[in-house]
C-alpha cells in the first residue's frame, strides 16, 4: 500500500484577465484536497496542494474536471507566468502563451525555473525578473534570460534574441533549457548559471543570428 504524501502544482488556464480562479474552482480545490491535505499559495501563478499518495489519482481527476491544470511540484519549470492580455487575446498572443506553457511546464530542471510571457512592452507580468521570458513586440517576439528577483544579487534579464517568429520560440527555449540541464553544477540556479556561462555564450546557444536587426 502506498504511504506518504505528494505535492501537486495547480493553476488556472492561461487566459485573458490573468491568473483568475473562480469561487467555484476554489471550492473544487478545497473539496478535492479534503481534511487530510494542505494548500500553499506560491509566487509563481500556482497553488501547491499536498495530499496522501493514495488520493493522488482522485484529487487530480477532480481538479482537471473543474477546469484546472496540474503539473509536478519541485525542481521543474513552473507554469508560465503570463500577463493579463489587456490588448486582447489575438494582439497579445494568448495562443502563443498557451502553447509555450504546454511545451515547457513540468520539465525537470536542476533548480526550479520560472518562465514569463508578456503580450506587449508594458510587461505587466514582470518578464525581466524571470529566468527566461518572452515579450511580444507587435508581430515579433523577443527572448530574455537571466532575471533574478530575490536576494542581494538581483538581476534584470538580458536580451538574448530579438524579432523572432512565433514558430521559433519553443525550439529556442528548449535549446536553452537542454543546455542548462546538461551543464549546470548540481542544483545551480539558472541566473547563476547564466552569469557563469556569460550572456554571449547563451546567445550562441540560443542561435541569436537575428539579434540587433
């Protein structure tokens, strides 16, 4: 018989209006977790629920049925931290953000990794404070990397590659992630890894032939 507990990362779908949880969804989370579970609010657009291993399947099914998304917790890529798409779904690239989230959320990494998305230069989701971020600039996209919001060594993300087409985003980000996974020292944070590797090296990995167009 399975014993112990497991943490699940729960989030609402990426949508116009940002990280919205309805009262019904909150009630679903409470009911699914039950008296034996716990709920933790995180700073990266997800809620952690901790439940007995024996309840994992039931809880997961109940949450998904309620319109929520579930990903692994721990040293993984967190659910995409996106803006509110205030310019509208099409203009701000809502489908782009959803596709990116599905492609990367939950991938195991040496340390937890936060990826951001902003649908315009206003950057209300604070993309330059994320490990990796995508910013939509009219009909093109820029990728930034190396942001760090915590500690005494805070850092603003550097522009790695500019004026990308939508189809280029995911392959480039996956290439950056794979390089990080293959070359990080133990549980090295991405911002520290990027400083060690240097911005120029990371631009080469990203294939930044379009930078500075």
